[in-house]
C-alpha cells in the first residue's frame, strides 16, 4: 500500500513539475542559455523521488571536489535507469549524453529535449561520436557540464565494464577537467516486483577531477585507464563499507 501511495505522489509531483518545465522553457529560452530553470525543476523531481520516504536518500561523498563554476565532462558508472536521476543532487548544471531510445519514453523524451540533452543513435557509432563532440563542445563553452556513461551501456552484472574513449576525447578537445563520479545503490531500490525498498541508500562519491592540464599532457588511453581503475576501486570500497554497517 505504501509503495502505491509513493508512486501516485511522485507521479503527481512529476506531472506538475513537468508542466512547469514547459512554461519555464518557453519563457526563459531567450536568456537562460544553460537552461538552469528547467534543470532546477528536474532536480526537484529527483528530490521528491529520493527524499519522500524517510529512510531513503542519496549520500554524497566528495562534494568538496566540485567547483560549481567549472564545467566538467562528468563520467559515471551505469547500473540502472535510476542512475540518470541521481546526479541532480550535485551543484552542477549538466547535459546528459543519452541513447535515442530514451527519447521515445513518454514525458522523459520531452524533458531531454527541454534540458538540451545530447541524444545519440548508437547504431551509427561514428555519427554518434561526431554529434557528441559538436553538441558537447557547444554546452561546455556555455558553462554547462556534459555527463556521460563511458561504459556505453548498463552493466548486466553490477560490475564496471570497460570504458570508451569519447568522454576523454571531448574533455581534451574542450580543455576542461574530467570529473569521475561513482554511483551505488540504484539496483536495490526495489524489493520483489514493484515494491519499494524503504531503507535503500544510494551513494554518490565524487572523485578528484582530472585537470585539463593533465589531460592535455598525457595520452587519452592513460587517463582513461587511470580513471577506470580509480572508479572500480572506489565502487568496491563503497560496497565493502555498506556490508560492514
């Protein structure tokens, strides 16, 4: 019963904020170049989604590693669709690189459009890469960050897969830092079937950014491998700490 009430409440809030997002998008479009208002309304949706149950929520570690005035190429591990909602708790305005299939989901697709998220066709990798670079550079120049899952798809076993180089190439071309973020806990939000796990906690750990200078001096492969190693080790550390509690 509680799960049903939760779904109804979050749906109603999401519809209201979705409608306000359209109003904000239309009214603020001429001067809100980073689409901060629409981003903020989406943040409120996620605040309700994760904050309504008293024992659920998002624990942030390493928030001090973020400079809110600095655009980044954010790289995050990917285990669940809920991963997309988690980073809105961070003090950054960002644009997701998202697969075209997500654009077809009712409401979600329109939000991607309003955000200015970068929607790609994964069936044509070269064209997708070109589009990410073009649109990514555009948003980074405006001061917005770009968020990418460097694994390219969701993990099927909960472990972090190999990274693709696109995010790191974009950071090098744009002359901006890479900000690694590790997420854990999104796959345990539900118990059996549709029932919520009311004590689920999601952890976001923000690692120290890789500076633009370091990215420029080193090879893409070296930077990518170091970031992957650090994120894999961090994920293992987060999970070990949860088991001890």
